[in-house]
C-alpha cells in the first residue's frame, strides 16, 4: 500500500520524506490556504521534494474552468495529479483529461456509486473521505470495502486512495481491505511508529547496557 502525506506544509513533507516513507503528496485548497506561498510555487517545490504523485486541486466548478486550471497545474511538473471534485462537471473534465493522458484524483467521494462513476470516467485515483463519514456517524471504512469489491468485480484500474484518515486504525483497516493508497496527515504517520512497549523495552535495554558498561573492569 502506498503512503501519501496529506499536507501542503514543506517542513512536514521534508521530515516525513527523510524517513523514506512518502510515496506521494495530497493537498487541498484548505491545506494550501494555511501556507504563506503562492499555490503554483508551492506545488512546484513539493514536486522537487518528493519523487511521486502530487495532487493539486482545481477551484473552478464548471467544466471550462476546471479543464483550463487542470492544464496549468499539469504543466508545473510531470508528477502533478489534478484533483477534481466529484460533481457532474468534474466527471466530464476527468473523461477528457484522461483521454489526453493527464492524471486525475477525483476528490470528495462519499458513496460507492460516486466511485463507480469516477472509475467509468477513467480517474487515476478516487479519494473516499473516511474520517468525514465517521464524523456524521456513518462508517467510512465500509465505503472503502464497497469500492474495493466493485472495482475488483469489473477490473477498474482506478486506484483507491483512502483519504480523510484521522488515525492509525484507518490506516490498518485500509491495508486490510486492500486500498491501493492511503493519504494521512504528518501526525498520523508519526503515530503509526509509536508503541509504548517499544519505548519501555528500549529504555530497559539501554539502562541494562549502561549498567554492564559501568561494571566493566577499568
Ligand atoms: C484528501 O485528499 C483530503 O485532502 C483530505 O484527506 C481531507 O481530510 P480531512 O477530512 O481531515 O480534511
């Protein structure tokens, strides 16, 4: 399963990449609005930090605007994946961009039928938002299960990119279901490595080691 980092913060991207765990980056207009840098410069800098797909989202809501923005974004770097909202005008845009060889990530997916439409339009990635479904007492991971089943049934090549992951359990479930990719905030990536027994065990090993060294004859 590929790990994408869900942030537009260059320091977080640098740090997570230094661990060798980042296969790609996802951004969205809300994440970009937190950074004090122009959108295009930011995407270009991210593409130079990470050698993998970098999702950059359009903000138009009609086909003509989304199509124009998509080309501007795709021209920034070959690794840019154009993020398009899951609305009818968006699907129309995805169909055309796919024909032109431009990669797309269809975002704001909340139902399996929406995911089916994105696959039929030829999307490279579908981004179902699990955390936001959990927030309204629905089960986000059930959506990933349904999409996996449907895509397997028809051998759709669209990759499932589990998004809006809020904690390690979302990552674990996504891996068990067979999500192709999961995108997560920096904090969640760090949480994956943490275990209290690892910290306690390491502390004990090191203190035992120090005692042995102190008892060595001079
Ligand atoms: C996905 O690409 C989105 O950027 C993201 O995962 C949304 O997460 P949130 O629901 O925590 O804002």
